[in-house]
C-alpha cells in the first residue's frame, strides 16, 4: 500500500470522501462506504455503489480515478472494465466495487462484509 505518502497514509479519509463524492457526482446509487480495517488486512475502506447501466458504471469508475488522482492516490489495479457489470478499482487503502444493479444484488458484498463498520453519509460530505 505504498501509493500514498506518509501524511496521506495517516489520514486517508479525504480520499475516501473524494471517492464517495465522485460516485455521487455521476449519480451512483446506494453508495456505501465500509471501514474494513478491523475485519481485513487487504485494505482500509470499501466504496460500494450501483449504476443503472454500463455507460454510467464506466463514467463512475473514470471519475473516481480522476478525483482520487487529484488527492495523490494512484490506481493500482482495475478489473471488469470490458464486461462493465462489476468494476473493481484497487487504490491500495481504498477499494471500490462499482456494480450494475443486478450484479450487486447477486453478490451482496454488504452482507459478506457485514462485520465492517458502515460510515454514515454525513461523515463523507
């Protein structure tokens, strides 16, 4: 998780907020941010959101990449762009799962990660 400088490692929350707002800017639905630090070592935060179609999904992913880059957070890996049904963006400390609605309902990541603390929207704006 070396894609941030030491100051940003101490406070990743501004980047989490930027990711949340980037998805909201593109009309993402049912946006959830999970703090997974207590339940996993793979990352610190998940951002999970739904899109109505593949074009919106790709726009959400592109906008999130741009906004996080502005916060000095570089994309480490991306999956699912070609199928555009579930796009995973790995930024190290932040992992975004952007779904078309049907895939989100099928995979139910929120339930899988039910022990993680959900961050309230008013903490993110």
